C-alpha cells in the first residue's frame, strides 16, 4: 500500500525527523505497529536499523517464546540486527510502589537511552500511532493532567531524540498495510486485559464515544492536538525559558518571571515542567533512582501551586506525594532534593579546602588582624584556642550565644526570630569547636568566639556554593 509508505516518508522529510544514513534504534514489540514501521522503513531505504524487543515477564512463556522466534526471523528477513531484553516489570512495580504501566514505561525508556548510547544512535523510534495518541490524551484527561506535553512527534531526552513517525497514521491503515504487503505480526494477549486503564479506554470507552459520531474521535484528537501545539509556540517557549531553577546544596529554587506569573493559561504547565525538571535532575544514570523519584502530580495540586505563586502565599506547603512537598515563599517554589541525604559532620583542616554537602569550605589562619571582622553568610573571622573545627547541619537542640549576649538561646529560636522559614531551617549549616557552635552563617559568630582587638590569633572561614550541573 503505497499511501502508507508515502505518508510515512512525507512525515520524515517535512518534519526533518532523521536521515537514511542515521543509526536508528527501534522499540520493537513484534505487533502490527512496529512491524509496519520497520517493514516500510526498510522498503524506503532505511537500512541502519537496530531492533530492541522487551520481555516484560507478564505473559505466558509460550507466547513470549513464540514472539522471540518471530522477532529473530523478521529481523533476518529485513536484514537488520536485533536484541532481546528481559525486564522484571512485576518486581519493579512491587519494589517501588508504581503501577505496572509506569514501571514498564520507566524501564523501557531507561534501556532505550542506554542502548542508544551503546549503538551510537541519536534517534530512537517508537511505533505510537494516532489511536495511541487519543488514548494517551484521554488518560491524561482522566487523571486531570492535560497540562502534560502529551505524546509529541519529537521528544528530546538529553542527547537522544525519541521520534514517533506513525503519529499521523490510523491503526486501521497500519493493519491494512500489513495485510496488503502480506506481512505477518504478533498479537499481544495482554492488550485485551481491561484491568489496564489504557485497554479499558480502548475497548470500553472509545467505541461508545464513536457512537455519537463517526468523526468523534478525530474531532477530539484535533482538539487535543491544538492544545498541545500551544505548548510548541514561540510564546510558550519564551515564557518557559524566562523561568530559572537554582540548585542549592539540598534543594531547588524555582523562580518564575513576572510575565509567567501573569499568564494564567500557561502558568500551570510551566510549573509542571519546572517541577519535573527538579524531580529528574541528576537521575538519568540509575534506573532505581528514577523509579524511586517517579514524578506524579495532578491538576488539583498544580492549581494550589499556581494560586500560591499568583497570590503571593508565602509559607504555603503543597504535598505532592508521601514525603515530597513543595514550599512557596515570596512567589518562588522550593523542593527538597530527592536523591541527596544530609551530609555527615566533617572535620576541617587548617589551610585546606574541602567539599562538603554541596559547599566548598576553606579554613585558614590570618597573618594579621583584619580591619573589619564583620561576618556574612559566606565568610567570618573567629578566635579559637586551637585550630580544631567541624562543619555539619544544625540540630534544633544546638545552643548559640548571640552578639553582645552572655546567655544561650537554642538555634531553632534564634533562626525563627531571624525570620528563617521552617523549610530552610532544615538545611542550616553550623561550624563547631569541641561541640560548641562557633559560626552559623544565617546568624553570625557566637559571642564567645568573636575576634577582639587583643586577640593573638585570628582564623577565617569561607563558605561557597558548589554550582550544580
């Protein structure tokens, strides 16, 4: 059927998806969609294909073994290489408390990224088609997540581009192509299992919707496409680029420009994209980290965050899921890092620089008393009996003697009085001599260790952020 191949080639060329001499890694299931895609690409002259088949361990061994034999024979027939990869989806789902669908999605994409690097492929092909797109959009609508980017034609993840060249093709056209070309394919028995939400939509919901009108699914798809295209406009990209994520040692600070805060239509989606970036930052290397920090956020939560940002609700705390919260302060959003534990206390060595907890710390002796011994959040001067110091995260029970005072207060009370919000108090740093606080950057130098004009020795402490990648 020439029209199927013609539309495929037209999409590839007009959208500049890839070239004939590119190495293309294909997520290959053996079903009609991936079979039609590979068969048509080979016929069109795309020869540098690498197929990867995933065994999720969710179906009978007989069915899986039959598919593996088919994959091997089909790859040989098309003269392309293939690889079979086993993924323990049930174990992953139970271990990390995510659905089978989410576990499969994360594991597949992780493996595709890794093998793309191994094969030197800059492009990964997925066989999603127009019917898949409609199902995905309805799933997002059901979850209240239409702020999501959906299923784009091209999606860049790091240096890899995931491409869906069949996104404009209907399922019936794919089946017709296979029939006309007498190309056999496998039928996945799990696709009839309506306990999976996508299958329930496919078998129970979409047929009912189509009874309203033969064009109902096409019109609904067109509506969703227009929404998604609004996220591809230069205006949206400009607004998204105007936002900034600052990486601190233990949390991310999300800063939204004034123009974004005035854009009620785009703000929710931009908040989603920014938070997703924070969740996934630094987690591309290990699958278990990505699963443990699986990003989940619904429309109700995002509406609360949007109202907090637009309404300047400082102190607002929005819980996304167990153990994960977003804090709103002065129209900025803050989220604690998911893959970072608080650093253990560490000793400082005179005239040495150490990296600790996302900071660079320097401890040195001054040859002469400085003209000014005023402290700041990044440096201070102290007088010590001997050059022995440690650095660590403060405890609520730690005590501190403020400037020109001769009695102690708890650090917690001092930070509260200083106006340090509860979220930030969890990450405050302190420098100690023999278990006594010497310097708290947020509060200043303990009165007992201030440098006087009669001091014989003076030490300087410096604290700098290490820039995140």
